[in-house]
C-alpha cells in the first residue's frame, strides 16, 4: 500500500545563516538521539511535543526539476502543473472499478 508524500519547504529567503546553522545542528543532534521531545512556549503556555520526525529531515540543495513535466503538460508555472496533474489523476481514478463494499449485509430471518 502506498501513501501520498507531504513536503514542507523552508527556503533560504525565509531564514538567515545563523538559523540555518541552528537547524543543521538540531537535525544532527536529534539524529543521534533515541527519542526526541521538543519543549515549546507558545502564547505563554509550555507544550511538549514528541518529535522523532526531526531525525528524518533532510536538506535539499537543488529543488526538484519539473521542467520535463512542465514541457509535457505544456504549462508555464508549477501551480499550472499541479492543476494539470490533479485533473489527470482524477480522470484515472474515474476509470478504476470501485471496490466491492466491505460492509456486512443484514439478513432478516423468517
């Protein structure tokens, strides 16, 4: 069974060099840990968040090149590409035969 992947993006224009170094150090330190919790203070309240996911963060130097897909779908922006791909997936989903219902049937006796 496959699931869709989510991507979160934090670009260089949103953070400075000191923050970049801090993020790199955080990821390295969490990667060496067995269990990770992050303590946050949000709006004056302390929160503790289980954060083993931090160990799996990866730095991406070059973003994925979508130019071939953009040429194939004849689009100019990534937003247009996403719309085209979404419509394509919807058309493919319509062609799939629906799975039989897994709900048990109730049978009246007598």
